[in-house]
C-alpha cells in the first residue's frame, strides 16, 4: 500500500522484461512467456479473460514471489495444462459429450447400412463434430480436426436445416446428465494422500472451502475422512458452477441444512436472477442444466499448439520404443488387413506426421505430439507403456482416430510434465518460505 507506487507500472514492465527477481534464472523466460500469454488472451477477448486478468492484477499488489506463483497458475490454466475446479468440470462434461458423439455416429452409420468401411463411425464423428460442434459446445480441438477430415466430406452429406435439428435433438437425448453427476461423485470421492494439488478431488475441496458455508457436508458423516457426496448435492454444485446458484426448492435440505443456504452467493455479473435457475421439479432442474451444458459457452478449448519437437530417433529406434513397451505391437494391423502392419504407420507418423493432415495448420502440432509421446517412452518416463499402448491401438484404425488419440495422449504427457514441474517449483518455494520464517 505504498502511496503513488502503482501496480500497473510493474505489470507493464513484467510484460516487456519479465520479473526482475527471476532474471538470470531458469524460470525467467517461462514466467515472462506466461505473463504475455495472459495479456494476449485478454487482448483477444477470449473466454475468462476478465477473471484471469483480475487475478493477476491483484497479485501485483504483493511481492514478486506472489506475482510469479499467480502468473504460472493462471498461465497454465489458459494453456489447458492446469485447470481450476470449473475447468475440471468442463473437462468432464467434454468427455461425456465425446461419448454421446460416438454413440450417435454408430446410430447414424447403422441407419446407412453400416458400420462398414464406407459408413465408418470414426469419420461420421467428424461429420457430427464439424456440423454440430459450435452449437453444442463440443471439444474445440476435436472440431478443428474434424473440419479437415476429407473422408467425412466425401462420404457424408453435411447436416443442415431440419436434419441438423433432428440430429442435435438426438444428441441431447444421448447425453446422460445423471451419469455425468455420478462420474463427478466417483472422481471427487477418490480424494486421498496420493491426490495431486490440481486433481479434481483436491480442487473440489478447495472450492468447497471458498464457496460453501458448511464444509463438512461433503465428507462422510461417521469419520469425516473422505469425500461422500449424494447426487442431490452434486446437482446443486453443478448448478452453482454453471448457472450461478442452486435450483433447489426452498424447503429442500441436505443433512439437516437448507440447500440454498449451503452456498455463498455467486460473484457479481455471473449471478443470475433467481427465476432463471430455480426449477419446480428435479426433472426441470436437469433440463435447465442440460440446456446450459450443451451450449457454445461450455466448451473444452483447443490447447496452444505444441512447440516443435525435433525427430531425435531413427525409424528403428522408434520401432524399438513401441516393441519394448507394447506387447504384441508387431502383430497389430490396420483395420484387420492381413499383412498391413500398423507399426510402419507409427514410424512414418513420427518422421513425417499424418498424411491426412499434410498442408494443414495442425500437421506440425500433431507430429510434435506424436514425437513427444515416443520420446516420453524412449526416456522411460511415468506412464510410458500406457500412453504408447493407447497410441498403438489407435493406429489399427483410421487417421482421424489416430490424430484424436495422439493429441489427447500428447497433451496428457505435456500436462503431466508441466504439472510436475509446477509442483517442484511450489515445493521449493514452500521450503524456502519455511527456512526464511525459521
């Protein structure tokens, strides 16, 4: 609170030159790049910009240690590496949207006489993603790939007019809101000593401590040692996150507490009018929530493009990585075609990327992620066998499936690496702070 010393001057300086306290360290470029990412995100008016910029600006009223921690946290959220609680729920919703797309693609191909080599659900998924993606808030990275799927364009007529509306209505029927709530409960209940700071269970408890008046209601009643949430409370949590407040009737209680009184008010502009949220019946509440979830505002954003990953291995070394980590990989074939082994396509994708995406803006992105997966396995890092098996199995199917899998697995690896680095940075900081206090 120094008179005349304004934080905005330090924000401008940090954008241009980074944080002075970290100059000459390994973290300097990392933090400066993340701060610029936050500012550019705001300059382009992207989702959440106001919230991110506010959080960062408030950090600049404190010391550079606080500034650095906040810049890293917010910057990694924007990159899609580190999510807040709402981001974790959007991610979960995105997974259930993807499941509904897969089911709908199989239904539509069956109507066309498939599934078969021509009426292929994997490419019909692309048709659905390209035509319904923006309206239903399907995962942005999946839409980007689908719009480049030439097989989908050649085989399946674009969905328009009444046909588009009918298919969208069927998608809404297939999206299982009850299963989504149960999945949230199952994941939140996994909280334990092994839970990382940025996992959904940990972030849920952080959110509870900030937004709920009675923190204990999310724990088991007998021992208060593990998360135990009923579907009725899970529904209210989703309503608070996505609609601004619970839609519970005033008489509804949870463990003796009035549900409407369990949540602290939503902040400022996000708070809707009460009659926009409260439903008379549970069915109406689910319908209102579903309408919000299956809209363009609830969407897993596309990640930042992967930085260029050089090809450090020979084709034989790439082959050895898969053979050493994926039992039976040499026998995998492309779509069951005798003698057409998948391994040669993996080796080719490592070197040149995916033929279907050559001359597109995402070719380098996908090729870099493919190389990242292989290098992760070559170096024997955590989860290597699992990641390589997922990729290998995807190469028994078409390039649309291969690309989706490589992007998903590659981003998981990129996220694990950055999260782990972030954990170390914070851990070092905590021990430094303890030493200073001592």
